[in-house]
C-alpha cells in the first residue's frame, strides 16, 4: 500500500520535530552542564591587607559551580603564593583572588627595596642609553662599577667593585623597563634573553634611566663619595647573568688605589682632622683641666675682688 503524499509529509514533519527537540535537549543540557560545572578557585583564608606578600597560610583552594566565577579569578594557590597585593587593594576573608590585583615582587613600585637581601642597601644610579649598554642590562644581573673623574686636567679611571647586583631598572617615569607590558616577541627563537626585548617602539619611555644597585653598607659609603667626586659607570660582562660564579671577591691593587684616592680626597677625612684639633684645644669641665696655651678669662667676681684689694692696699 502506497502512502499518500499527505501522509509522507506528516511523517517527515514528525521526524523533523523529533530531531529539533532532541537537538534542543542536548544543547540545553550541555549549556546547563557548562554553567554548573564545578571549577577550582583560590579563596583568601584570612584578611590580606594591601601591600602584603601572600603566603601559603593565607589562601586555600575550593571547588565551586563555574557559573558564579568571574573569568579573572585565579584557580591555583601556586599562582598566588609569593606575590603581593597592590597598594590600596586588599583581599577580604573568603573572597576570591583575582589576576591583576596581585603582582610579582619585581612588578611592585617599591621593588628596589623588596628585592634587597639581608644587609643590603639600595644605591640609586642614573644611566643613559650609553651607560645602560643600549638598554640591555636587566634586573638581577651583575655589573662591574668603574670610577671616572678629571684630575689635573687628565682623566682618572679605575674599577671600584665587581659583581654588583642590579635590583631594579626604571625608566624616566619610574616604571619597570623590563615589565611584561614592554615586551615584544622576536621571530626565530624562544630564548628569553634574545626573544624578549624591551620595546621602545610600543612604549617610547621604556628606556633605562635609573638603576638601583644592591650594595653593602661599606660599598654604599664609598659609592656615595665617588658619585659626588666623579662618574660611576656600570659595565656588563660574560658573567652578568651568572648567579653562581666561583671564587671570592678580591680587592686588587688597582682597585685599592682608586679606593684610597676617593677616601683621601673625601671631606670626612678633613672633618676628622678638624675634630682632632678641636679636642686638643678643648678642656674637660669635670677634671677642670685647661689648655695651657689659652689666655685666662677674667670674670665679673674676680674683677670686683681685684678692686677691693687695690683699695685696701692703698
């Protein structure tokens, strides 16, 4: 028995309706499952104040429905530990931790201080395109420092220190020159030092202007004097990126001569001589010891007594 044309149309319409309903069901089920699919995110275990380095004890992971989670919420504690909350923004207890609201130490505005190790001091040094080796010297690399001045119309140069660590590199607006926003990828290589370079085309101000050097207290004293007396030039070498150079730092003869020159011509030497001369000319009130070279001082009482004695003698 042959089906009529109307019957065929009804069958096809029914099959089409079933297909549409089935497709809608599976689509809706997938959409609902995607929205309620559990995801792992990071919460604050306690209140985290602004400008605070996050430790493992401050955060925890929790699985929650994905529908309620913003896309910039961090999902693993390892993405959070060791980073800092930015100034003016803390994380409340049981709140999500968001990307962009926490920074690496090197990206903090005061990274020059945060990067210092125990016993280190921050020494600022202005640089330009030449002394920064064409904007090539990066943070946490090591440089040798040379002293340059003019003595009797002749140049005097010499090495001051070896392997001084650069804590931060800032531009003229005190922004990090080697921040992630200033990087561009070069084709043909995946090495960090060669494939990522500070891009002055994307950011014209991303040129090194200020180095912060991590130095000891003794080095800080001599470098401060040297900067007043002349110029300090940072020089990179083949070990600038090497953190494990063998051998101890030694002050050779030429370096010692430069150190002696700076100390000899520093004001504090003359100040010491002045203090010594003052001590020699002073007297101790408690011991009533007076310098023999000083002239006697006539007081008002002694003058009156002398007049009385003169009257009696007359």
